[in-house]
C-alpha cells in the first residue's frame, strides 16, 4: 500500500564520533545543557537506561570530553563514524 516515492539524494557525511555518556542519577537534560553551553552540536540523540548517546563532529570530541568530564560524566567513544543522509519526497 506504500507509494513509490523515490530517493532524491544520498550523501555520506564523515568525520564524526559516536559518544556514550553515563548519566548515572543525572537527567539527560543536564548533559544536553552542558554541551549546549560549550557550543557543541550533536545529532542522533538516543536515551538509554542510565546512558545517553549521540553523534558529534570529530573535531568537537576533545571539547565535549573535557566539558563532560568537568561536569562529572564518564564517556565512551567510537572516534571515527560516518552518517548517511537519504533525502526523498514524502519521507516519514
């Protein structure tokens, strides 16, 4: 029953890092606010039980780790990941 909509473009976006933050008893908004105050843009945010994960530019990793560490958060990182952006009319 799905209409064939077709893909307009596919773009590979490289130079990113995947970060997992152990939130412990803190709220996810504490982590997000901390990153925002340091001007660190993030994508693909996921909430897990006791963790928060996201993708950020690899160049921002040192600043993100420093800010999170100073805020008392532990991090784990996959330093080199890419994102694939697919654009199509009527995507849901």
